[in-house]
């Protein structure tokens, strides 16, 4: 049997709600002119979360959503056997904006680093395996899925979490000033995919243009940046677990990966 990896579960939260069933047929029409569709700050108990940023809390609840999708508890991922690959294009921008505006004290300075979000997740769930951070949009998440699959297939971990979080509300003006224009709406999102051992390796595929699944994600979810490939995986899970071609396009580059998917029946 060939050593490989497959997607076992996907947790997904967007400004529209949890999962794919809540996504509107047409995100742009549903936004009704709103530039950003926000995610509320999760209400998590514990002293450690009192100063945590909204994006850190969203990372935690994305992993919790993945556990629900997988039907497993926290103990199943605890320990040195679980790797974390974190991807974002924007998630630490809010804390940096607050720091530069003088709205945060020295206690919050560590939260201006992109490593804090996956660090909080690792602490909360007791994850002690390999650890990677990629900064970028959907193409970086395709790269993250490939790296996570190689870690699992190569025996460097038993399982890997690919985690992506994107928040936009605090930095909406910055996105408006960007040199390139993103059609709206920008939809705050948090997603987590669990990769376990399988029979086939994730494989890059040539693609000159976005796949049909990527176009569905953009039409129904809106702009979710690094979370977009995870939205695609959530759709693939609902589709019965057939191997999926997942693509991401970012600043002129399209990356496509083929992944084995463990399916489940669509939720009503």
C-alpha cells in the first residue's frame, strides 16, 4: 500500500454561518452592498482568552468545528502526533492596526505576530507536532495542503491540521487602498482541515485557470482569501468523498491540488 494522506474532516465558519449549507446562492447579491461580512468574536471561557484577539478565538472555534465534523474529541488530536500548518493573508492585520493606532498596550504586542494565532490553538488543544506558517492567499493554502499531506505520508506526524483564518473588519480601509481591487464581498472566515493517513499522496496538477469548484466557492461564499480552498474541501466532503481538485488563485498565480477526501452524507 502506498503511503499517502486524505482529508478526514473540515470545520468551516464564515460570516454567513457554520458549514456550507448556510452559504447563499449568490454571495454578492446576499451582501446587498456590504463590503465586509463579519464574524462575531467567539465567547470562550477562560482567563487566557480575555486578552486574545478575535482572530485567535476564531482559530480555536474552527478546530472545534472540525472535531464536530470528524466526530472525535480533543484527545484524538492531542500530543506530538499532530502537525499544524497555518495560513493567512490578513488575520494578524487587525492587531497590528490597533498597535499602530495606540489602541493596544504592551501586553498585546505579541499578538502583532502571525505566530500567535496557531500558537494559541496549539496551547488550547495540546498540539506538539511539526509547525509551519505560510502567509498568502488561496495559493498558499494549496501549498499548505501539499505540505501537510507530505508530513503525514512521510511519517513525520500521524495527522495534520491545515488552519486558515481571515478577518477584514478592522482593516477594511487598508484593503480599499490596495493596489489591486478585489470584487466584494470580503467574507470573514475560519477553516480547519484534518489530514490523516491514506493511500494516495496529494498531487499538484497543472491548471491555467481556476477549477469549477473554485468558481463555486467565490460565487457562494464571496472573497475568503486563504480560507477559499478549505471552503472547497467542505463542499467536496458533502459530495460523497470522491477525490477533489482544489485550486486557489492569488495575484496572477493559480495552484491546483488533487486530494483524497473522506466523504459524509450531506447535512439537511
